[in-house]
C-alpha cells in the first residue's frame, strides 16, 4: 500500500521539481511571493463553512497575527536546535527580553517613546547580547548538560522579572505600552487595538525579513559551519571552524529572532508581565520545531502555525463541538458519572502535545517537513552499511 | 637526510600525554622535514593517534611543546593567569578615570557614559578571549602570554588531518564536506551572506569550483552531490583527504588512510600520497599499519612503542632494528 503512494506522484514530482528549482534560484522572491500568497489566502478562511462559525474575520486575523509571533520564535529556535544542534530549553527567556526591551523603550513606565520600528532592532540586539551571555558559559557543555543550563536560564528571566518589582512592577506587569505608528501610511497613524489588519501585515513583514536573512545564512559559509558542528563538533574544529564563535553566533541569531517576536508581542498586547514567559512557551516552541521538521525553515513555520491554531482554536472548538452533541452523562461503575460533553480540551493541551510528540517520534522522527539532511540522518539503511564498514576496519586492524 | 637546508616544518620536543595513570605518549622528540613523507608506525595502542591529536591541538600535552612552521603553537600555557587581568584592567582604569572626572565635574551623564564604555570594553574583551581570533592570540604572545593552540588555530597555521575512524559530515554532500574544509580560508562574514555581497558570490563560486577540483584530484569526480554517508568506504577515505586538502595545508596528517582497503585500493591510495607530495608539494606525516605502504612511500620512519620512540631512520634501517622486531614480535619480519 505504501508502494502505490510512493509511485503515483511521479508526474506531480516533476512539476514540484520544476517549481523547486525555480524557487531555489530566486530564494528571496520565493519567500516574498510565498508569504504574500499565504498572507492573502489565510484571512479567507473566515468564509469557509466550519471555520466561519468560529469567529469573525477580525478574530481570525488577530489570531493569525499572534500565530505569527510563534512562527518567529520557532524559526529562531530552529537556528539553535535545527541548524547548530544545540538543545535550548530556555528559549522563552529571549522572548521575554525582547518584550521587556519594548516595555522599557516605549511605555508610560519609563516615559520613553521610542518608535516601534527602532525598538524592533533594539529588541533584536538586546536579545542577541543576552543570547551570547547565555551561550558563553554553556559552550563546553553538550547535549543534556546544555539543555539543563538553558532550562535554568529560561526560568531565571521570568523569576527576576517577577521579583525585581521596582524595575518590572512584578506580577502587575508593565502596562501602557505604546502602539506602533505607521505615520499615515495607508491612512493609519497609531495601530488600533480593534483592527487586527495592520498587526497582521506587520508580522508578515517581519517574518518575511527573518526568512530571507535565515535562508541566506543557512546557504553560506556560516550555515555549513553550523551543520558541520551539529554533525561532528570535533571534526568541525579539526577542519578549521572556530566552534566557539560559530555556536555563539547561533545563539545570538536565534535569540535576536525571538527578540523581534517579543517586541511585536508586547506592542500588540500593550502589557508585559512575567507569567507570559514561562517554561511552557519554551516547550511549545521546541515542540513546534520538532513537529515541523528541524532544520527546515518553512517546515518549522508551518509546524508553529498549525500547533498555535490547534492550541488556540482547535481545542476550544473541539470542546464546543462535543458540548453541542449533547452527549448524555454516562454512569460507569467504578468511575461514577462520566460527562464527555463537559471535557475542557484546553486543560488537556499538554497531554495532547505529549501524545502528538510520541506519535511523531515513532512514525516520523524527522518531523512533518524534514530538511533534506535530517532525512538522511534518520535513514536506517545507511546506518547499517556504515556499521558494517566500521566492522571491516576493525577486523583488518585486528588481523 | 641529505638536505638540511630547510628547517623542519614540525618540531615536537619532549611531548608526553598521560591519561590518568596511563602514559600514552612518553617524552617523544620528533621532527618532520619539509617536503618529505614521514611514517609513524608501532603496534596497536603504541600512542600514535594520541601523538597526532596532540599535534593537531586536540589534546593538551602533559609535558613538552610543538612548534609548527617555526612558531611555538602547543605547550602548557604560560602566564595565562595574566590574561583575565589584561581584559579586566583597562576597562577598570577607564571606569575609574571617568568616575573621578565625572565627580569633579559633578555630571551624572558623564559617569553613565564611562560606565557604559567600560562595560562594552569588558564584554568585547571577554568575547575576544573566548572566541580567540588569530590576531588576539598574536597580541597575547606579544604581551608574553602563551595559550596552547586549538585545533582550528592549527588548521589556520597550515595543518590538515584525517581521522583513523572516518569522521565525515555524514549528511552533507561530498562537495559541501570539501567546502567545510575551506572554511578557514574563506573571508566572507555573515553580513556578506545576508546582503549577498559580491565577496560572498565570488567566494562561493570559487569554493564550488575548488571543491570540484579537489574531488577530482582524489578520484571522486562526478560524486559531488552524493551524500557522504552513501559513499563507498574507500571513497569516504578519499573524501576525508580531499576535505583536508581543501584547507590548503602545508603538513598533512593521515591516520591509517588505507585501513580496511583491499590491495588494489591500497595501491591507488599510495599513488595518491606520491601525487600529493610531488604535485602539491605537501609534507605528509602518515600513520600506517600496512608495511608495504610504509616501505613504499616513506622517506623516513619513526617507530613508537608503549608511547616511546624506539627507532627512527629509513625504512631499511628501521626494518633491521632489533628493538622494532621485538616490539612487533615478528610482525615486521613477516611484512
Ligand atoms: N582519550 C583517551 N582516554 C584514555 N585513554 C586513551 C585515550 N586515547 C587513547 N588512550 C589510550 O592511550 C593508548 C594509546 O592509544 P592510541 O590510540 O594513541 O594508540 P595507537 O597507536 O593509535 O593504536 P592503534 O594502532 O590501535 O590506532 C591506548 O592504551 C589507549 O587506550
Ligand atoms: Mg590509532
């Protein structure tokens, strides 16, 4: 059965191959056209029957703008985890740092009114500096140790934000963040809270820029060095790669992408408080990267979008749908009364994640849309032949 | 041993390496004359690979030092305690002077600026110290502070290597593997890559052409786009050599490059060593178990046993040496 599935799309593959080769030669254009298409088509979802019932077009577009933040976070984490192979469990820290940077740069709390567009750059730079600061002490660590240290850092940032209340107003958070200003472009001055469209277009623009930068970095001397380090750090160093500065750059670039997301998120919400940046954010973003397909920028972005929508629309709607079925309350001997209609799926989101991750790792460990290299990495046949080669070398040596 | 005109490219003095109680390499003096093929032989566990790893900057030696192209590169650090001082003291002085001036002029803005400046200075010095670019190392040497070279420093200085158990970047293509080898000779920065500057384009195009040439040189023409892990075993060994050559080394370290090869592959490999020396003018240091290869190509042979150098000379001299025969327990006699 799997065979027919593999054979049938040969004609289709020729077409996708053509498109792929065109896209490969005009990468930036592809990104712009692709994102413009996606950006134009997505809002139409509010006219499609099952989805149209879930909310107005404005609700949908506002949700997409929030999803865009997570797309940014995911493609940023993908640099660290997917390209350079460094497991970072504290990624939400940089998101927080971006958000607080905006809160300091443009709010009534500090009285500064730096324009949003400048703060975007500032947030990216500040997050990058913190990325390096975290990266530096962890450079000697690998795998599990690195994960634990980054986990610690990810928890330190919100805890500091919570307790340094003179500077962060603790649990109350910093409020009164300035709205971005479009300076009269398209007749918009200050971005309105009630109209999600400017936010949506802005986040699409930021994503487009991030995509272009990351694609160009991936296909460069630095991108090759990242992959080399991921594959075999010792061999990479022995081929002349300064593994330390290369890894620091991965941390810095990953963090700065997250910083962009933080600034946008803070501006859109108008308030930052420490509860927005806990471990569940780091975990969610990591799950997005893994499910989407580590190392593949588009794949990771799709993974982020899908997971975000499932989390924020899917689970809610599933609950509402099941409630609407009016399932009778069962009486089960040991368990007592079981009310299927009253299940709150949002509460189960981590259970569902867990199940999805386990299923994914068993069925498709390379993610939904794997990068070419990851697919090779997880290719079993090649693994066996390599072991055989190693065996022969041992045998010859022993002789 | 006829021309002593050129200084040796590599000089190791009294190099030892202890792993806990185990002495893997025991005060070995060793030098590699320029333009020659020198072989390092010895029974299993003699310490050959360990010695290689010391030269390549992978292991810090317990004692001794290694000079490469006349520059001392590897040794225990000297005055390394002074390095943190070198990057803490200048920012502190700036901060102090700034604060004194600021209090004299009673200006908080001036104080804030000096603190910021010294903080930036401190952070950049700290980053320099961990990233250790070549110019920073040269600066340290001028200050009399010595830090042992890391593997990437040795590559920059002109040392290329292969590994006993092949260590290719398995999921990358053959071409990309070779292009990683060129990393230290390329100059384009991440900014070039993002802006797709002319330097980036030119360098990538050059690197691609060079990679194809290196692959053709080792006999892998037409396999540019094969993923490394799918290459045949012998081809993987060749690819490792191409990758090492791509870093434009002066000295090439080959750790058992013919291990696991059949006689005809071994013969082809031996020819390749000859071409590397004659066509590229490189010096080769070779670890090899196959005595036919050693006898066939070496200008000089050094024998290690239990971490100690027990013999050195031409292949004939070494073959006749009773200590060598003893170490191999008749193996050498058979070959
Ligand atoms: N990283 C290490 N830690 C501890 N012991 C080591 C390490 N590397 C090597 N050794 C030990 O040092 C000794 C020398 O090993 P080495 O690999 O240098 O030998 P070799 O001459 O290359 O042998 P072979 O011909 O088998 O490759 C061995 O006893 C080995 O077990
Ligand atoms: Mg060895």
